[in-house]
C-alpha cells in the first residue's frame, strides 16, 4: 500500500490499521511506574494509552463496552507515538464485577468423548467471583484436587444489555471476543456426591482470560475460528468453533430469556475434544505446566500452573 506524501500520522493509521482487515485489540495494562490499571489499543507497534484522554466515566472499562460507538471515532487520532506506553504489563482485559457464565458440552465431539448425550439445549453453569485472572498469571493447583483439567474456549464479552432478545439480533449485544481457559477440577466437578459443577469450576484463578478483546465487527464469523490448547508445547486440543452445537447468537438468545446480560458479563462457549479427563491414560495439569490457548484472530493466552 502506498502512503501519500505529507499525510498526517493519524491519517496514515486510519488507512493502514483501522480497515476491515485489521484487528482492533483492546487491552488493560499497568506499568512499573504506576500500578493503576488503564486501558488502551494494542497493535504491532505497541500499546497506545487511550483511557487518560477520555472523559472520566470511560476509565471504567464496562462503560467502554457499553458506549464503544462514542469512543470509536477518536481512536485513530489517539493512537500516536506520543501515546505509546513504555514497560507495560498486560492484565486481564475484563475486571471482576460481571457474571462469568459457562456453557458445557457445546462441541459435539467433546460430548461424545465425555460419554454424555448431545444436549438438546445449552448446559449452563457459572464461576464464582475470584476466578477471573489475566495472561501470564500463575494459577494455583488446589491441594484438595488431583484432577485439574484444561479447556480452551472462545469467550464472548457482552457490550449491550440483553433481555429476551431474538436470535436474529443477538450478535448486536456482543462487544467482542477473547480467549478463555475454563480450568476444571474434575474430582470436584463430577467426582463428588453433590451432583453439581460449581465447586469444581470456582477455585481461585480458574477462569484465565485474554490477552486482548477483539471487537465483534473485526470477527465477522466467530463460528469459524481455529482453536487449540498447548501444554508445554504439545498440542492437546485442536478444533474449530464451526463444531459448536449452539452458536454465539443461539446462546445469547437462550441465556437472555432467563436473566439479563449486562456490559462486562462474559460467556465461555464450551471446549472442543481432547481434554485430559477423556484421554487414555488421563492427563491432568501438573505443577509447572504452561498452558497456552490460541484462537485464530484473537491471540494466545498463556498461564503457568503452580502448586
């Protein structure tokens, strides 16, 4: 692409970086000199701080999700060399405070490998507060569990309140997408007599997210993305979101018929086959294992597990 001579830097960025072929990656970060978490836009150049240049209400990332259309026109003007951040550490793109909703058995092959029937409607559970964490954070393995399993997942981030929405308009309520890891203590999820999934899914930091959020308009077909899980460099899950039983639009319509979805809520959409519980022999996460979830167009989420 030829850049016209004399074009201002901001105009160049509009031409080069904000077209339909480029991902808008929203990150939250902190620096060594300032522990306050801020948000910005990341590209191959680095991270551009956006939050400090906007009205105070946009320091709250949930307001950013809800009012993105008000911010979008100013982004290119703010992504200038003067706003590049030095020494930034990326944190979880979504803070605590919203609902963490998860869908089980949403890949046909995964339901089969788990020995469970193909669900006729979504299997829904939640993770409790304290489970969300960000990229490169250490995840502790609970001392009371010997069967901590891995699950790579596409995660939807809600941007517009949804209550009893139709499937035909459901995607309008999604702000964007990110990578997620639904860590699961199987001996607490299905090995206990209580018959529920909540406890096995809700140990501290059992919901890593990140590294960035890619806005919905940049992902024209979330139902056709490659997804994989690597542990210590070995590929253990590899599939496509084309294998989802219930699509993102179906999930939004279904869930919003039961409760209201709000900006900042996240929905884990399910995991493909290859989980440790279903392997022969079984393969569970061990101390010092490094798990990397990679989803096409969204990036890679890396976490190390510790004892």
